[in-house]
């Protein structure tokens, strides 16, 4: 199983961020080819960090090859490019972690 994890800090304007993230960005992400599962967890606590984290989004794929193909697709490029639109709400860019 291969996964993409997007770790997002608490936005300066949570209401506007949620409106855009859940109304535009996530619906776009749900169209990624080969995507098995998309899940979003609200962060309720952290240990060993001073980061003020808000949500962790996880995209799950059958394998790393399908993940890479998905991210390289037209919609994958649009989703990755759309992260820039989230930056107006965030104190810093999301941390993206890819695991296999």
C-alpha cells in the first residue's frame, strides 16, 4: 500500500480554509486516477512538536507505481497546483509525506 499524507497547520481563517479545502480541493482530489481511499482526520493533539496542526489528509493507492501515475496525471497536476491556492489561508505550506 502506498500513501500520500498531507499534514496541514492550523489556518489563519479556518472558516474560509474549510470552505475552499472541502468545497474545491478535496472534490478535485477525489477524481485522482487509481485512488483507493481518501481520508481526512482533524488533529486533536500532538506530542513532541510545537507545530499547531489542523488536519492530516491521506490518499491511499494499491502501490507506488499507481500513486506516481496518479500524481503525474492531468488531474494530479491540477491538484498539486491547487495547493498554492490554499497558501493564502495557511501560515506555511503543507508537509507532504509519501510512504510505501
